[in-house]
């Protein structure tokens, strides 16, 4: 796709729809000229950069389209390092469309997706890493994702790479100098320093490779699957974690046939909770489809919360299920449900679960009442009694601490 940097581009910078204001942004060599030709107020071509001006936008017939505030950002002190003009209109979709069409008629071109950031990159305002971070920042929906995107956009990652690049160039020049004077038997590049630099670069690259998965998690959320046999309490747990009746709950096994997904934020990280159909031999075609989707979701999950009914499932049956579900790289959290109906099941009966790779915690003595936990709704998941309990002696059920940190 060809991009002409000599064009002046225009686009709506605020989300479409009705709002208090809507902002149209222009960038390019004729941005100020185009807006100035339809703006009734101060002469924009005579105004300095980083100033705002109130006036009226009028069409070719002199009809007033809207009263606006125009903000000027002159090159190179702008996002794209070109002349940039932002026109703040009233947030009516009709008004915004009329003003946008007026700018296009005068000479602007509709910007392609991401073209403002592309121009910032091509003009040296942002490097590639920072340009990618702009999209991540706009799409961030959690504190952790926002923090990483801001750090990357401010050049933290780029500065580290640039520093190593400069050191490599310096050593390369010294080695080339040695080659030029190879007959003189002179050493310009310290071999020990070069070895240390290579090890430093390898260490940084290893950190970047390992951080890729974490970055994806922070941007897209942790895929957390609630799985188990029918009527184990998966949907009840989901509702308790979300603090709302999101899933239908009944004592009839197999109530959930399809997956139910919701996002919940815990300490700045988004967890994508996925309630699934109960795992068993399907009684009909619809249930078979639901079980198949459950297995697909488990295959894509980062965390598996396996819930079982202590009345109906023996430790051997639970262990057999986990052997079929657990895979390398999957973090496992096992939850024993309905302990109030059978307080005689003990932790010792389930010690074999520790052998599963990825096993993180066994929550013993589940109780979903969170009235004693004085926490904001968004922090209740995994801080609840259900998932942060401590095993105690037989006959007493589980012990809980509302102040502990999340299990994941």
C-alpha cells in the first residue's frame, strides 16, 4: 500500500457515536491552510504553535456548521512532526460528518488506519517499538497493560537496545582497526570486555524471549478455565467471583452447555474467566458439542481451575481426570467444593496432586460467602474464601484469610 507523505490527512480521533465533543485531526503540509479557509475567527496561519482558538466552521455557502475550538501544533513540535490541527466540535455524528466532508472537499484525504502513527514513525518521531506501543496503549484495559505500554512508548526498551547497539558498533570499529594493522600485532579491542558484552546481550535477549508470554497475558488477559464434572459448582463459583448471576445455576447436572466468558481484573491484571460444560460421557449431541468445546478451551488455557464435588468424586477419580487434562505449561488450581456437606475429607487424601507439573494450590473447604471480606468487587476473585483457603484438620472444614494475596 502506497502512502504519500505530501498529502494532508484527516480522521475522527474520538470514538464514533454521540458525545459531548468530537475531535477531528488533520496532519500534513496543508493542515493549517485547509482549516483556516473555513474557520471564522483568528487567522490561524498567523498563530503560534500549541495554541487554541475559538471560532465557527462555515461551508462554501457561508452556512455555520458548528462552533469549535481549533488547536494548532506546528512542525516539528507535533505527534507526526508535521503541521497538525485538531478541531474540537460538538459530539453529534451529523456535525462531525459534515465537517469531515468539508475538509475532504477542500483538499484533505481520509487517513488510513494507523496512518498518523505511521507518519510519526517515518518522520523519526517514534521508533518501531514505540509505534507498536501506541496501539497497545489505546487497547489497554488493565493497569498492568497500561503500565507496560507507557513504558515502551516512552522508549525504555528502545534505549536499552540503542545502548547495546552503540557498544557493538564501538567494538566492531576496534576489531576493524586491528584488521587494518594486523601485521603490527597490536590489540585494540579488549577480548574480555567483548566477551562480557556478548554475555550481556545474550542475557537481555533471553529476558525478552521470556517476557513475550507475560506481555501477551498482560495485553490480552489470562485465560482461566473453570472445569470439572457436571454439577461440581463451576457456574456457582463463576457467579460468586463476578458478584453477579452471570450463569444459570441449578441442581440439574449439565445445565451449562456452552462456554461463558467474562473479564475480571485482579491487581491490575485481566483474567478471562471461562465457565465450561461439565466433563463426562455425553448423553446427547448438544452435550457432546459442549464437552468438545470445554476440551478446546482447556487446551488454550494458561490456568486451569479444576472444581470437584467431594461427595460424588473420590480422590482417585479426580486424579484420573487431571491426568487427562493437565499438560506442560498449564498452571493448575484444584478446588474441593461442598465441604460443608462432607467435612471428613482431609488434605492427606489429595497429596498426590502435587506431582502434576504446573500444580499451584489446592483450595480445601470451599465456601463462597464473601460477606466478611471487605474488598472492592474487582479484587474479590481469587482473594475470596473459595480459592485462598488453608487446609485444616478433618471435621473442621477449611480455614480462610481474607487478607491474603491472590493465588495466581
